[in-house]
């Protein structure tokens, strides 16, 4: 039985090596046969177009959202700089734009004189409302004025912000 398997295996190996056509060596091929083979290959293979890739486009829906390319700080300042109608002139400017000119006092309380960016001057006292964010004069001392405002931070929470106006510029540094 093993001899029979061995004989069949040898026969398969012997016949598998035989080919009907003999291959010409690559050096013996002529230019004419090379060109004809190239033409046959081109004719046999159909023209394959590269697959068309559709580009995906994304459009930003700004409804209910802020512009991602616009600065948050600039937007807040522009909104705050809009002058309110029917309010005193000291409520139309940011408190950081005020300039402290003088401080006076009597037996009961302190008064201070501030100058607005438009050049007009006003007298203020403790408890007055001023500034764009509805700040109040928290404290007036002999050489400074503290104005407390409540502003929204980036999370939307109200935070207190104190602005101190000094009588002399060298003290602010």
C-alpha cells in the first residue's frame, strides 16, 4: 500500500513539471513582441477611473449659540458699552474708566468727585449706583473709593468685583 502511494506521488510530481509552452527567455524577446504584449494588456484591462470621493461639508448653525471665532471679552464689552436710556450719566460708563479727582468729608460722611471719560465731573457718595453693571459705592476713605459690582463669570454665576479708585496715581501701582 505504501508503495502504491509512493508511485502515485512520484507520477504527480513528474507530470506537474511538464508544460505545453516553453517560455522564451526575457533577453530573446523583441521589441515588437513587447509592444504587442503591452497593447494586449491595455485592451484586456478596462479603463478604471479612480473612485469619486464626495467631500463632507459642515455648516455651523448659529441659532442659539455664540460665534466660536468671536472673543467673549469683546462681546461683553460691546454689550456693556451700549448706553442705557433714562439713567444717570455715571451709569453709562464702566467704573474702570472713572478718574478720582478729589475727596471731601463733613461730620457725617465722605464725598468724592469723579471725572467721566466725556470730561464731565460728578459728586458721588456712599451707596450710590454707578457703572454699567449696576455697581454701588461700597466705601469712601480719605484717599480711595471702593466700587463693588456683581458681574457674571464664564459659568454664568454672579461674582462680586471690587474696583478701587485711588486719589493719587502712584498709589495704584
